[in-house]
């Protein structure tokens, strides 16, 4: 797994360097995510592009044609074509994650994964991002996801920092205090 992550990071660094030349870091990241999402959803296309017996130049042609139809920039067209030809499209999700992480690092940004029972409203999302930003000293991008197993509240994770504002967490802390296990 480490080798796969290292490979993905190398490709992501190279892509970021090229995107910086054109000042399109964010746009390239969005296009990469869009292409990755298409591959995840469209199984016949993914299978055709990942088959080892399909010749590299043929895989490149298909990937490039798909990127053209999606309206991707020449940089992304060439990039996914290169990945297809080299048999590395199976790394695309990891490359996208590494790319996003590198862009975030360069912009002094971190991502917070926030689990809630109900979707966050925009004002709540902004307020949470501001508070987490004060705690981390960085700009925070909130990525919320619904978690029906929570009773209420939220659980936010920024890197290794976990803030448990959920009703479940509050009940567990109360249970610990009442049983003498907690502080």
C-alpha cells in the first residue's frame, strides 16, 4: 500500500507543478476529481481502461477521447492519457487525494471531515469552519457527511484532532463520570 501511495504522490506532484505554471491548481483538481468520478461510476469504461491486455496506446486513446468529451483541459487530457498508457489509472483515486492534499498544504488549508445526523446549513458550516480554523490556525474546508448512527450533534476530524460534539459522546462522557472511570 505504501508503494501505491508513493506512486500516487509522485504523479500528483508532477501534475501540481504543471498546473502551477498555468495558475490552475484548483481547476485541475476539480477536473481530476470529475474524471475519477466518471471512472468510478461507469464500470464498462473503467474495465476497458484497466484491462492489462489492451495495448497502452489504445487505452491512452480511449482515456483522452473521454477527457475531450468531458471538456477537460489539455493538461488533464494528457495526464489521464499518460496514466492509461502506463497502466496507472487504477491509482487515479489516490492521485486525486494526494493532489488535493498538496494543493491544500500549499494554500495553508486543511480539511475537516464532519459527521452529522442532518445536513449542515451554510451558516453552520461557515461557523464550524471558523471555529476549527481558530483551533488549528489554518483555513478549514468542511466536508460534511451524514451519519444516521449518531443521536445528534457532530463529530469533526481535522487530521489527528477529533472534536466530539455528538450526543453519543456527551452520554459516554457522562456515563464515565458517573461510573467513576472518567475525570
